[in-house]
C-alpha cells in the first residue's frame, strides 16, 4: 500500500512538473526524496529498468505514451530476437506471481507386510511408516499408496481412496 501511495505521489509530482513548463522529465530519482526512493524500492532497479520507467513517464507526460515493441535486454540475457519479454513484476524487482495450478500427485505404491508398534506398518520395500493420526483400516496384505500432502506431510491412500491419515517415515 505504501508503494502504491509513493507511486501515486510520484505521478502527481511528475504531472505538476510537466504543467510548470519544464521541457524535459528530470527522472524519478531527481523528483523523489531519498527516503521515498528507498521506501518505493526503486533502488533495486538496474540501470536499464530505471531508464525504461523514466522513458515511460516522460512519454506519458508529453501525452504520447507509445507501447514498446522490442524487448529490453539487460546484461546476460538472450539477444533481442530470442528474448522473451519479462513480466512487469520482474522488471520492478518484485517476486514472480505464480498462478495456482494443481500439480499431478505422484503416489508411491507398496504392499503392507507387517505392523510396527500400535500405529505403524512395514512395507515390502522395507520402509517403516507411522501414522500421526489413528489408522483405522486393516492394512496387512493390502496394497496402499502414499502421496505427498501439504506442508511436507504424507497421506495414506487405501484402496484408491485418499484418507486423512498423515504419515511419518521412520525408516
């Protein structure tokens, strides 16, 4: 919210500067205090990104905003013919926003060969798992599955049905 407020203030200052008859836009850093510059996190921009933002403001103030057709290439990237335009949040140094998609769950399948303690079991591949929640199903001799759940937990799958039993691997 503070960043949006700083950018709004910046735009207002830029408009006032343009209305005052100044022929050339002096740049963001010239019209902002150092504290506002850092609070808006503009100090994280590299020279190419800062130049791009200053050009966009200057074009806006002149009343002729034109979209850039060629991608801006900074050091270490592919040549312009191959370079992909970076998303807006990346150009301003913000973390990339990832669309939420459901990744395909991978399931480990094995056969239960023995019980381990009161709430655990041994698989045919010699792994030993213990339930963090009570296991109410009879597992000996059944094929089960173990899938990765949220926050690094593992969940028990019995007869193709995912249960709410969280598991912990002992061995």
